[in-house]
């Protein structure tokens, strides 16, 4: 019984975090299999930027030349709610959620901004 109660108390926090994303009708968060397949994948956005997920949690975001170019390096981890959290080498951090809506993949930021993938 000692172990069940702490686990039970953790459930509402996890549920609240998952419910805090600003999803729209038709948004389906990435399934665990899709999250597990992230290493080796890259996603290019309409502004020309590209997110790259490497093995061992390596992460890089390359800005388009129109946005100044350059690459921001960091490491990523998958949070309990399915979001992807990145800790950049410059000390900045963020969590985003990938969803599918129809045939489109969309990255949703914690602020609710939506960035469709090309």
C-alpha cells in the first residue's frame, strides 16, 4: 500500500501536463513508436529551419539563411506526456509536442504556437 499511494498522487500531475497542450480538433500526439523512432530523423519547417534528432539524445536546430543561419546544439529527452524537451548548450530549454493532423505533422510549442513540417 505504501507504494500505491505515491504512484496515485503522481497521476494527476502527469494528466494535467498532458492536458495543458493547446490541441485542436484532429490533433493526435505522436505515438510512443514514433517518439522511439526520432533518432536519425530531421524535420524541416516552412521558415527553412530544420530540427535534427540524433542518437543518444543529440539535438541540433539549424536556422535558415533568411533567419541568420547558424546551428543551436543541445540534447533532447522525451517527457512523460510525450513532449520533446530540449536543453540547449546556451542554457535555454524548451518542450514541444509533435502531433499529426490529417496528413500534416505539426510542432506545438508550450505557448501554443504551431509550426507545420514541410
